[in-house]
C-alpha cells in the first residue's frame, strides 16, 4: 500500500470560505513498524464573510434580499442499483453541476457465460465529465467501489471517502496502474466537502465493513440524505454506533428527500448485532475440538474476520488466509489499524501442514459458491494447499445472495461428500446481515422526516416493500417514487417528477475487455454451450468456382463423431450438393454460398437430431 494518498488538481469551489486542508495521520500497526502517511480532507472552520459585509454600502433591492430560491431543482439520475442487487451508482445534478455517489459492480448471472463482472453503463457521466466535480463513496464493498477503476480510466475526477475505503480503492487502482494519477481524498465522519453548489456531509453508520457512511447532500433545492448500506447496531465490533443524533438534527432542520437502503425491507424486526456471531464462533470452536476449522466469509467483512481471529487465539489455534481478495483486504485493514492480529497467530497457507489439525483455522473466500473461489476449489479437490477430509469442520459464515442459493448448495454437497462436517446459516447463527430490517428502516424515516422518499438498493420486491413502509410512516404516497436504472427524478420544494431518461444498462467485463462483449456475443456463447458448433470448411478455385478440397464437416460440442459417422457423412454429401448447385447457377458471391450452406445444414441437422447447433461455413479461395 502506498505511503501517501496522492492529491492532485484540487477541485475548485464556488465558496471561498471552505478550503481543502491536508493533514498527515501517522500511525503504527501491530504487524508493521513502518509509519504510513495519509492526506485527509478537513472542512475549514473559519467563518466566511457574512452577506451583510459583502453587501455593505450597496443599495438593497429585492433580488439581493432573497437568499433562497425555492424553485431551484435538483435532478437525481440512477445509473445502477435499482431492481438489482449491486452495481450501485447515482448522479446528482444542480445548476449545471454534477456529483456522483458510488460506482459498484455486480457478479454475472449464470447465463452470462465467460463474463467476469458487470459494471454500470456510465456513458452519460463520461459525456458530462466537465460538469462532474467529484465522486463520493459510501463504503468499501464491491457493489459500491468495484466499477470505480473503470470510471477513472474514462475521467480523472476527485474521489472522497473514509480512510479504509480509500485504502481498498488504492489496492484496485494499483492493480490497474492508475494510482499515481488518481485524486484521492480521505475524509472523516462529520466532515463537509464543498464542490460547486453542493455541500456533502459524511455521517457515520453501521454496516458489515468499517468506515461506512451516509451522505447528507445540501444544495439550493434542499437537503438529500442517501444512507448507503446501513443498519442500526447498538453493540458494534468497532464501538462506533450510528450517528442518530446528527440524522435527527438534519430531520429537524428539514430533509427534502431520503434515499434509503432497501435490501432487507421485507424482513420484520431488527437486524442482529455482529457480536452475536462472535458468541456463536466461541460455541462452534469448542464443538470442533480435535478438528481443523475452515471458515468461509466475505473478504470485505473485516469485523467477521476479527471475531474469527479472536476465537482462534482464545482456543490456541493458528489462522491462515486463503483467497487473494481476502489476503489483500486483511493486509490493508491491518496496516490501517482496522483489524488487530496478535503476533504469531497468522501463518501462511503454505505452512498449514506444519501444525496439528486441531490447532489450525483456515479463513477462506467462497461463501457464495463462486466457481473460482478458494472454498469451491477445496470442495472439488482442486485446491493446491488444502485437502478436505473427515477431520475438517467447515463453517459458511454468510447468507447466499439472491440467485446464489444453488451454487452454495452445490459446494455444501461436495464438502459433505468429502466427509467434512458443514455448518451454514440455517443451522447456527453464523451470520447476521449488514442491512437494516423494517424497524430500523422506520427509525431512519422517523429521524430524517423526509418530504420525499425514494427506495434504493434492491430488487423490485424490496423497493415496493420499502415504499409501503414509507406510507405507514406517514409519507404521502404521491411523494414516494419507485424508480429504475436510467430514470431521472427532478425535485423542488414543491413537487417531485420524472425527468428525461438517461443511457444506462450493463457493461460486461471479460478479461481485459470492457464493453466488447454484448448481447450478440452472449447469445452466441449460449448457443455454443447448449448445442455446440458445426464447421463446414471448403476451398474453391477463384477463376472457375470449382471445389478444390472439401467440404469437411467438423463438430465441437454437438455429437461424438465416432458414434455419429452416418450423420456426418450425410451432412458432407449435402454440402457437396449445395456447392455443386451454386457452381451450376453461377453463384460466385461467397456470402450467398455461405448462407445456402448454413440454411441447408441447419435444416438437415434439426430434422435428424432436433438440435440447433451453430453452423459456421468457411470458404477459402485458392
């Protein structure tokens, strides 16, 4: 991790009373004696000249005495995060100036074959990059920071977030060789950042990762509170309770609109405290006496990792980490002081066999059953360092994200086949959510007292349930809007309306390619996966149109050739007839010849097999 968060091209502000100051925070961690330096953003505490001083000696007129314009609109556009879980990104526009909030990713659905990640289509933001003053990140989860590196490749705008979040962003930028040019600003809860007509205040909230914040966005139109992902935890691991006092103060001063996390809007009651999982770990560690413990969790759930380390230390066990993302996050969190690893507890994954099984805990990624994750490879005997057996006690400390239940179940089944004992969420309280349930969502509304309400971060069922909670809290139904990605909402003090739609959607990242895989490519990949491919290869003499060689019929993923020789021979003779007809009819256009071959072979194969493989004719000219 870089010693210094670099800050360049300091953004201009319209209010000279608020200036960017930098201070360096030096701290030691238990795992490194090296001192690190961070640049911090702090709001200037000096008072600006009052309006009276500015206008001293000037004749008063009606226009000068009006300080607030009640009809100034603010437009909120959604580039991601609605009717889906992940890919969160919101754009605010007021008086021809813009700011962004979050830029996340989501993981591909099973039908998105070969796709690594999905990021928002931020072409609208790129087209307006001269208007964008900065981007504010609420916390360090992938669904809020995962797309940021791709955005910063398109436009170099200042990034504002808390210390841990900036540390995680640094790691991603370093991988993409963007760190030296990035403009990263570390802020603390309570700080205010002035960019153009916007003033953004950071408010501490609880979540499953430290340093999560809500944002109070002040503009001439009014104050908008965007909660980010949050819950109300009265006994958090890091001791910092959500700043309900500040949220209530904003509510008393007047909140124009609330954008609130809807992930758990369908769950009644309150979300359990993270400390409850720590108690469960103590019980399970005692129960696993004599066995090796393997605990799978989200890489970014630093509080969970801390509790695993605490339990391991109390039972005299060593801890090894498996999974590159987990190793990176723990390294950054340890360097910044967000996780405490006692000396001698952490060992390398290469050295786990040097210790007795009853003295080892392996913390791993793969709690969602991801095919490339460490736990998945362990389950299917593909991991180079860890072999699962009857002496293993596996704890999956996470709840499956909607859509991942089948993959998680597959991993659990394979682990059981290997003889391991497996504990997952429904068996013990090995996981609590980082998102607010219904009663906490109601508390957020009662604290902020918004005039308008927009549910965000969730699928349609979550958004609608959250909207109904808003109605039960006394918000008028006409003041509640359920939006979608690509929609813009225009707010004034008098009304809330839909604006013009903006470009939005999904951009697929496959390897190093960004956006070069689209619906056509995915359709072809699906067809190849379902029915395979048949290739027709032939060489034709340019002058006469005579077939020199072929046609050859080559198949992949369609039929086993040795058992389907008759079908292959029939297809070859059919292709010979088609080529002969083309030569007899003086058809010399290769595109037309390929179309005739494709149509004839497709009809023949379907009549024989009821399958529709991709047919690819290749004509070579000699």
